[in-house]
C-alpha cells in the first residue's frame, strides 16, 4: 500500500509499505481522508522521531472486521490511540496523558490502518451519514478544543479572548458560542484568518497591533476578559493574553511554542495581586469526540467551511508546504484515495 513518510517539512514522500494484517478482535480501515495538524509541521517535535508515518485526524471505511462490533462498509472516525483506562492518570480522569495508550498501525497517512482490539472497542466512532469524510477529520481537533474548554471552565457569562485564528482558534470561537458565550474577541495578525474569525461569529476581531485591553473592555461592559485562549505558540501572545485578563482570570495554553523560545512572562505577572490560573490541555477523550461529532452534525460547527485545501496523497509534499507556509489556508486534508 501507499503511505506518506515524513522526514522533515520539506521532505515528505509517498512510499510503499506492507499492508497491515488484522487478527481476532481487530479492524482494518481503508483511510479516505487524513487531516494535517499544525503539530505535524512542528519540526522541533517531529524531526527527532523521524522518519515516520504521521496522521491522527482520520476518517475512512471498515475494509475488514474481525469483531462483531463493526461491519465491512461502516463509515468511521478513527482515534489514533486510546488510553488504557486503568493507570493512575486514567483513574483520575486524565485520559489524554495516559502513558500506556494502544495505537493504530502504522499511522493515518496510509491507505490502510490496523486498528488493534483496544482501539476497535473504544477508539472507533461512527461517522454520521450527513458528514463527509473530510469533515470527519475535524472530529479529533474539535474534541481537543472541547476538552480544553472544559478544563478552563468556560461559562456562558464569560468574555473569552482567542489569540490565534487558525483552525484551532476558529474551533474555539465556535465551541464557545455553542456553549452560550456571547462575547468572544479574536486576535490574529493575518487578514485572511481575521476574516475567517468574523465568519465564525466572533463578537470582535482585532489585529495584533490593536489596543487589546481597551478594545476588550469596550465590548465587555468595561471589564477585561475572563478567559484567554492561546491558540498560537507566539511568545508575544502570552504577554498580550495576560495583560487583557481580569483578576482571577484563566489563561488556557493550547498552542505549543518552540521549547527553545523564551517566554516573556514572569511568575509575578500571574499571581501578584491577580490570582490568574494557567491551564494546559493536551488531547481529548471519547466523550469529547462524540460531542464534537454531535456539534458538527447539528451544524453548530461547520467543518466544511474550515477546509480550504483538498490535496491528493500523490501531492503530499504540496500539502505540507501549504500548512507550513500558513498563508491563505486553514485546514488541509489529504485525499488518501488519489
């Protein structure tokens, strides 16, 4: 079968790879669509572990089933890994950081994947008939968004500030609005993404050179924001978010900065007469994935509107270049059938 093997952002090749063989309790999925996540082009994270087959935003069709739970032809969203459910992290509700997760083989950027028994039981979810396969690839990032907002305890009366209006920033806007929040301020330096934030329904959309503190107060009855979502790894966004938060506000760390980049924020800026809470989020659980698909099925989140590029597997290098350059693009999805 064909796979996309990642070496670095400028070297992603279509190569041949042995087709997986499934055993009792397992499922073979023919991948139809595979999304490229922003984390897939973070070279500081990916290159040391390369070459490898990436892909964790997956939708497809069951091609072979060795379990009664799934039938050939079923349309599914595939989680790339599933927590064990029994370790200390899992027992305390932190499934996303389980260190004993079962994983698919070999990765979502392959024509076929083997879904092991554990993942087949709890990591496959039916793709609703009203959603396309490309839309199904947004289920995983949407689940991560929902999980993070739960950790940040976002409530309808809050004013939510979203810094960074790529796909995840836009998902944060839509999920906050779907939760009843009526004041969402979005910030991005790129006009293309600011326009997308306006279409997503943000109350106010600002350039990064705007007077963020005064603009937030203007739309929030004179008060700063309650929650600031960092959907970017830009260091300056951390300072901007902190300055625009109310006392006892929450800073949600969602974008991953390069670890070599110093963060220009001191601990004093967090606690001195402010009592700010800093929350980090990674991954999502089964409940979040189901909720995400429900929001898409109901139209609260328009996944199709976020997909700007459909690229055939044969042109995977172009797809990665589009994500890396991050110009006029939002979500880039690989068509694994071409």
